[in-house]
């Protein structure tokens, strides 16, 4: 079945440094890859997404890259700030006969050290 | 515009009991998905409903079921509760279904504790 592997499970970086989270997916039919941020005690919220016809997308300090051949995609956060501390989830989506099923990775707990 | 609303927010049950959770999507959203969140397993897909039809189902036992009403509100039910069912149950709605890559908007979740 579909599977999304996410690494690392925890990540600690100094404020101002960059953070990179990597995900691999198993279903080659996946064509949409969002990233969600979940702050402590709050709901997951979409921060950036990428479609399979695009290799890279950037939004201010956040960027996502996609390698369809290798079936992996990554989240890059530059100039990290304390408010970036949260759990980040990658996901992959495959449309099956009109249905949509978003499969999530296991999550990465990112801690920004001041 | 109101966000996704889930009720109840917290509940405690004992093994063997059953529970029903409710989700009201954002107005106009017709797709509702349910996820189970646990510390070790992340977000596990339960099922997705669109226009009162279950279109997709995750790998959960038959004790987990759901439905969607004509106003897009959805409920999920877990029967014969087990300790391992303790989790945060998240509902998410989406404006578009089918082949569109609609953003999922999550509710705050219903935290279930099974004793």
C-alpha cells in the first residue's frame, strides 16, 4: 500500500541556521505533496505544497523540492526562528477514481534553540 | 467564516464501550476526511467522505465506521473500544473533491482516552 517515510523524527537547530526534513513515498501515482505544521496543542496547518509537475517551490524562508524519479521531497527552512518550533508532517496524495487519500509521514519535531 | 468544528473536544471511555465523534466542515466544503493521531504513528488516514459517500478507507478494523449527512456534517463511530484506540481524532474538510488538490483544513480534534 501507500507509504510515506519521513526523517529525521527529531531535529534541533540553532536559531538562524537552516533545517531540512526529508520524505520518501512509495506510490508513483502520487501527484501532490503538502507540508503541514502543527504547533503544540494546535491543529495541523498547511504551510507549503508542491505538485508533481514542479521541481521546486519557495515561499519566503520555506522551500520544498521534489524529485519524482527518486520519489522523495524535502522541506527547507532558512534563517530559522523560535516560532518555527513545531512538528512538521509531509504528505503525499493520490487520486483514486475521484477519491482523495492523503498519506502522512510520521512527523518531525523541530526545535529551534535560541 | 467558521472553521472546522469537532465535538466533543475531550472524552473518556472504558474498554468495550462505543463512541461517536462529530465534525462540521467549513461551509461549502463537501469532502470530509478523518485521521487518527498518536505519538508513535503520526497521522493515520481513517476514511474520506464526499457527498454522503465513503470514497476511500484506511487500514483500520471494521470497528471504525463513519457517515456523512446531506449538510456535509460527518460522524465517526468506534465500537468495542480498546486501550489502543486512545488518540486524537482529527477531522479535515476540503473545498474540492475528486481530482483537485484541495487544501485540507483541520479541526481541533477530539481527544479520546480509553481506560
